[in-house]
């Protein structure tokens, strides 16, 4: 007859210790921010002592000190394994900060300098009759040109790019599909000046005059491969089970693509289109070759020279006066705001058109 072991219930008896415990010394949560502050202080001190004028050097020294101090402290307090993990985490955070700081610096400089000239008058008037070295004038004519040129390029590029991506994912096989993929990859890296020269040669041979539409054609060449590549990747992410379920119900393939595949990937497709729009919105070389720029308001993109925001920024910066610099920075701020608004609109459309999921 076996008896259960008798438990020691004496008051105050210590609990038996296990041979292997998981509890070890560890750094508190505030240790990493504190080490970061100490590293920044040391980096600034070293920079001041060395007489470095560049704040970038101070930041790089602070980043290296943060990684080294974090690894050393973790090795002493915890163990080598946790120290290696902390080292990798610190490197990731340092790379993130180094990537974000230039963006924040760009936004700060653009906003601080662009707000000097940005007002309602600047947005609703053109440069007609205003000398470049004097104050006054606005960006309205360039804003109209950018909206029309980018809009026409988008109207041409999105259907072509979407249908090309659908062909490559849903139908493409054999040499034709491989050739299309190859040329799309090649077109992705084409410089904007080459696209502008290509359309310029066609314009000269056909005897056409410069216009906003000519610039839109060059922007279309730059936009199509981006739309094709991003849409293709989004369509590949749609589970094949959705296609198979639709086809099993007797739905034709074309209707499966339009009602199942594309709506499922509409969020990624919209994001890819906005990335393509953001790329072409800042192009200057095709506009210089094909649109020529203008100080007047031209609302007809099919006739006469037009301006655009990138061309306006280059034009004002070339003048070299304080007033023209302020107008250039204000136009740059308008261009950034234009791209941000497009991204917000794309996210709203993607969320609105995304397929509803229920639990």
C-alpha cells in the first residue's frame, strides 16, 4: 500500500527552491530611454569638445555610443545572450531614427520656409505681370497645370496598367507574358528625361505644338510600369481559394476577376496608384521639354504652354531673389500637401471598397 508524500506545513517553512529558475536580473523599462539620453548628452559633449559644427556628426557619435552602452550595460546586468538581443534591437532603433530624421528635417524646413509666402492670395493668383525678383504673384497657374497633367496621365495609365497586371497574373503564360514582364521591368528604371525625349521626337515628327497633354504622355510612360508592378503583386496576394470558390459556383472567370479578385486587392492597388502619382507629380524634365512653362493661366491642356508645380519651383529658384526663394518653398509645400491629400483619399477609397468580413 503506497502512501502520498507528507507536505511540510510548518509555519514559516521556506518553499523549496527549484534547481533551475527563470527569474534573472533585468534592466528596468526606463533603462533604454535613459541610456539614449545619456548617449545624446555624451555625443553633444564630444561634438562640442571636438569643435564639430555639423550636427550630423554629433548624431552619429550619439548613435554609436547608444549601441555600445546598451550592449555593455546589458552584458553586465543580465547576460551575453540578452546583450546580443539588445544589440540587435538597438541597431534597429538607430536605423529607424536615422531614416526618420531626414524626413522630419525636410518637412520642418519646407513648412517653416514655405509658410512665409503661402496664403490665399498665393494659391489663387498666377505670376502674370509679376517680375520674378519682386514680391507678389502666386502658384495658381502651376497648380492647374499639375492637376491636369497628372490627371490625364492617371486616366491613361491606370486602365492600361491594371489590365496588363490582370493579364500577367490571370492569363499570362509563355513567351508573351515573359516579354511583357521584361519590358515592364526595363521601363521601371527609365529616366524621366528619356521619356520626355521620346515624346518630343514623336511631337516633332507629327508637327504638334507643346501642350500639357504632351507632358502627360511622357508622365504616362513613367507611371504605367509602377502601376503594373504594384497591381501585379497585389493580385498575387489574393488567395486562390477565393477564385476556386467563385469558379466552382459557375461564375465566369472574367466576372470572378471583376467581382472577387480586384475588390479584394483594391486597397493595395489604390496604394500603388498613389505611389505612381507621387512619382510623376514631382517630375520636371518632361515638362521643360514638352510643356515649356508659362506665367499665365492655361486651363486647356491640349493647346498652348502650361506650367506645373515642379517647373514653377525650378523657375523661381533660378531667379535667385529672396521673394522667388519664398515662392519656391511655398510651392514645394503645396506639392507635398498635394501628394499627402492624394494618399489620404486613396486610403479612404481602399477602406470604402474593401470587402466586408464578418465573424
